[in-house]
């Protein structure tokens, strides 16, 4: 039975972290809203057994899982994208939870006041938030990932052990999105994070990922998702 992924149409969003894992593994899955429209998301949100707060949501037979990090934790073993050792499996999950924190901060750069207001209604606050984000938060997060990669005895192109995990795919997505949203910042700092950039390059050239990135299934970044390019925020 195919996995069923529920996420909004038209944007990559948080669902993209799950798509990358499914695509890398060559898993049989259906992107439900792209097949039937966003209405199917509202239907699955009403499931009384384990109701999710918001998409992404994964359905695997009778199992319904919400929250990006938990979905990836659930998929890690069957997709062979998590270590078999329980300690390392939890470490992979911990890294993914840190990715989740970073994603929230990236989003809040362009929506620092509230998600219900347009960017245009909070531009002065966003500009102030972006200055701190560029100076303090990006170096702090990417520096943490850089240190993990540099110290990993399994190999510096993997965050955990000597094989690809879903955490590697998620860090790829982070870097790819930042390259779009903050091109000046990333170009100026790429030499500061050589292991992070090497991982990004290695993942994008993996056969399944390269095929996915070249396909229409990979939606482009835009000013409607998490990663948005506003030149004034990349000053």
C-alpha cells in the first residue's frame, strides 16, 4: 500500500522534508492534495483518533502521523534512512528537531509579528529581525551542523554514522532554501561551513534526488512558502 502524504498544494513548505525522504528511498507514495485538492487535508484533519494540528500528515494504512520530525522518525527504519542502533536513531531525531527549530526561525524572519498578517504589513519589524538572523542565528545553527559533520567518525558528508539519513536530506533542504532566500549571505559565508556545503552538494547529486529536483514534482521556491527571497532582508 502506498504512503499517503497530505500537504498544501502550490508550496514546498514543511511537507518537502518528507517528500525528500520518500523520493530518496524510491518509496511508493501519493501526494494526496496534488491529486485531489486541498479539501482532502481538511478531511484528514478531522480524524477523531489522532487528530493533527496541521499538515504535513502521513497515512500508512491505519497509522496516521503528524509533525514533520515525527513523520521522518516513523519513516526512518522502513525507508532505511535511520541507523538501526537506538541511540543513534534518537540522535538523528534530535538533529531533526533542531532542524524544526531552525525552520521556525527562518519563517519568522519574514513574519516576525504574526502569521496572519502580510509581509508588507510588518516590513520594518522583518528588517530588524533579518539583521539579527543573518548576524547571529544563521552562524549559530549552521555552525552547530558544521561541528557535527566535522566530528562524525563515520564521515564528514553525513550527520550520523557513515550512511545517509533523513537528517542529511533535511539539512540539504535548509541550505537549498537559504541559498534561495539569502543568496548574498550564503555566498559570503560558504567558506565558513565547508562540511555543510559539501553535504548539500553531495545530496543534490544523489541519483534519486537529482531526478526529483529536475522533475515537476519539485515545486520551485517562491514568496509563498517558508523560504522567501526579499532583497531588503538579504542586505
